[in-house]
């Protein structure tokens, strides 16, 4: 047992809040995936993602409030201050691209939209697993496994974007090209933010190994 554990128990509320954020990311990703499979229907579900994004903002606020009030924390304050915003960024980007997808009135779905939303869903699952592993602060290798999977999914998404843009410019509907390119790039930014979470979690795990 460490000396600081004898002085004052660590405040575990931060991991609870981080896992709540991961849950919100999973809910948003699942909803996005449903929409991409239901187009042109399902667009009414965008309001759910907006509500989840607001809930994520509230959780982020609680994290920083708790950070100001806590005398001792399970992670370094700067680590908590780094991780909370990158998790919130994922939710912000999910909300943004979901509303892009719905507001642009895409006439039908396609394989790229489905594949991208699936990759995002998988990345959300790995974020949750990585945070659960991080909360134990005992097995950095397990954390690393989940972070590596997030990175692999991100790399797949960059390859998907390259192929999708090339295929898109083979079509002749200029307006649809503009809309879909914007959406594809929005989906790519979601995966970038997921990868940022992976980097943050990885750095924290290394510091505590």
C-alpha cells in the first residue's frame, strides 16, 4: 500500500465519470450506426445524439469541478485535465457528423457510411475497455492492447476515406459529391478524436506502470 493511501483514499469518482463518458460515446456511435443503416429514414434519431452530447458536456463539467475540489486523485491532475476534453471531443464530433448526415438529406445509404459507422462503434467499445483497464492501474499491457486496437481501427478508417473519396469522384452528381465528401471527412474526424483518446490513455498508463 502506498503512503498516500494511508493518508487519504484516492477519489475514484473520476474513473466513474470517465466510464460514463465512454458509455455516452457508445450510445452515440450506436445511434449513428442505426441511422446509416436506415437512410433515408432514421434521421429523427439525430436529436438523441444531441441530447447525449449535452449529457457529455455535463459529465465533463463535473470532472473539472471534482478536480478543483479533490485533495488527492487517482491520476495526476494534468492527466485528468487532458483525458476529459478528448473524450468530450469524440462526442462533439459524433453530434456534428450525425447532424450533417441528417440535414444533408442523403437519398440513400451506402457501404462507406455503414463501414465508417461500424468502425466508430468498434472504436467506442475499445475506448470503454481501455478506460476500464486504466482504472485498475495494474495492467498497462491490457491498456496497451486496447489502445493498439483503437490505432488499428483509425488506420482502417484513413484507408477507407482515401478509397471513398476516389470512388466518389467517379460519380456525376456534383451536389451529392460535395455532401458525401463533407460527411466522410466528418466521420474521419470522429476517428481522429478516438485515436487522440487512445494516445492520452496510453501516455497515462505508461506514466503509472
